[in-house]
């Protein structure tokens, strides 16, 4: 059983500032747990509830935690019943030799961020460049939406402009050249903005090619995750 | 102020069976509210909290509702503070003359369902065919994810096979012909399955063309909303 201090510590890691302070984060849920267990990342503790153990009988060892304790420190309203304390890897720098960089400007929704990380993994990208005000990857909802892809795709938080130097920079707007049939030129960067604010002026000033996803109906916009999916499918084919 | 009976009634509409019974549903949130207000759909009541009114001063009239009352009948953990009671339109039949039908097999996640409705709207589809066990459109989370597109795209719940007759039927699988460069033949149907179960055997038996989204990385799959986005972008361009 976790001590009261441990519960408090795990609960504190729901906040980005404590994750940064301690260099740790919490992984929750069966699928994520299995992926992190096989990843080689440094796991400092695993706790599971009896209900979880009964339902899934996992292959890894863990300490017991009551439902109530789980609820106290989970990042979810309905906790999945299994959680691990994981050491955060050292943040690397962006690899500027990569011919293509996916860059995010002010993505604050954790679900969208997680979806984008998963998409980057699908399309074989190893890193994502994120403006410093993007949501923290180690947020519980974001981790969950990555479906384990956070283990393979590193998000580098930094200003966008240094990486734009010498690159053709594509930006997704509601008006622009259709992405259909567009030939990606190397080295390049694709900037995705949030649905509510779009690409903000500072990032827009980096854009050399405004591109768009042609639609025929009446929906006004697409969310950042969906837009990233369609753009990457077109640009990285 | 709503009466206790009204609060109970609004709360009951969180469940599909009561929505069906009364032919009503609840729309919540500022963006959805504005869209439904201008849609011509029959609105039978609007309630807003003082906090909502102070922040947004909407152009439509509404009755007051306390935060506590709002919480009691909202479909969200964090209620947006504005809700309307709306009459459900009569379900029409699927228009079999349409050259392209988007069909869903067992989509149970309301967020994915809402995303797919919004995508259908983006690509100009007027209807979606959904297997009878797909999640109900009038679920609060689903409505919210449509961002108002539920007003323009009708979901017809029915067996899939009658509409498949005489059509080329594309099905999204992890293996199959790449969707890149695929030329859509008319009349046709695209079947999307859920992420956890894929296209189930009964629906699979209708498929004449297995198609796939080519990836290069290590993510095992894509969720139903993301897959629909990429497939529609390719097939309906």
C-alpha cells in the first residue's frame, strides 16, 4: 500500500510544475502501462487496485492501492485502476538535420496534443517542436490520447523561429493553396495552430506557404488533431 | 427558474431511452446554442446561469438557472452554463440515390461520433448511416464534438446491408489497398469500424474493397475519427 506521503506525491504530479520539479510523471491505464513496462523507461513504482487485478491479471508486479487511494491521485474522473510513477527522460534538442519538422503553435487541449503525438508516430516522426505554451505532454489526458506513442515521439518545447531558418514553412489556414497534390519541399516545417486562435502572428510571420484542407460543406473549421491528420497524410505520402 | 419537475425532466434526457420516449434532447454550450438558435429547430426552453450571462451576454432570451440546478441536469462534469430543451426532428430514411454513403459499424465513443459528424459536414455529406448499436447522436458529449454540425448532417440508424446493395463497398482495415490515389467509383459506400473492434464480420461481409491508410511509424492504429478524416479527404477530393 502506498503511504500517505506517496499518495500526496502522486497527486501533486497532476500539476505540471511538480512534474518539472521532481522530474517524474504518472502513467495510468492498461494499454499505456504495458507499453511503458516494455519501453525501458525508468519506473519507480506501480500501484493497482484489486478490481483492476481481477479484471486484467497483468504480467508485471505492482503494489496494492485501494479504489479510494487511486481516486485521490488519478488524473481521471474515472481512474483506470493502475498507475506507475515514471522518471521523465532528459529533454533533447530538436534534430535540425531532419528534413521535416512538425511544429505546434499554442496547442492547449491535451486530447488534441495526444492525438497529434500519435499521428506523428504513425507517420514515422521522432520529434515534434512545440511552442512553450503548448500543453505539457505528461498531462494524464494527453498521455492517454497518445496510446503509448509518447514513448516514441519526443516533444521539444522551444521557440519555433530558430528551427524555421532555411526551411520552407507550411502553415495551415482556412484560406491558402490546397494541400491536395502539393509536393513537399525539403527541408521544411509544418505549423499547426489551435482551433480557437489559429496560427498566431509571431508564428505566421515564419510561414512561407499558406495551405488549406479543401472542404465542400458547412463546417467552419476542423480541430487541430483532425487537421494534422489530413495534412500529414498529404505531405508525408 | 425551472421547477423541480423540469430539472428532473432535463436530467432524465441524459439517457437515450428518455430522449427517445419524449422526443426531446438537450443542447449545451455557447457555440452549439447559437447554432441551434438560428437553425429553425423547435426550442422548448432555454436556461442560463448568471455566470454565463455575465461572461457572454447572449442575443437570445433565456430563463435563469442556478449553477447547482445546471450541475444537476448537465451532461458534463463542468457544465457550460447554458442549455436548451430541443424537439428531436423526425428521423428520415437514408437517401439511396446519393452516390456516396458513409456507414459506421459499432462506433460507441461519443467524441468519435461527433468528430465524424463534423467531418461529414466538412465534406458536404447530408446523411450518415449508423449501425443500430452506434452511440446516440443526442448524447451531450457527441453533440458537443459536432460543433453544431448535427444540425446539418442527419444520422440514420439502421442495418447497413440494405444500403450496400449495388454499391462498391470500401472498408477501412489495417491491411488493404492504399487509399492514396484511389479513385472512388460510384455508387459507393465507406464503412468505418470502431478502434477496438474494427469492422465486425457482418459488416465485413459487405466489403468489396479493403483499403488502408499507409503509415511509416510504430503507432498500431488510428482512432475512428482520425481514420474517417484521412479516408474522406482521399475519397471525396
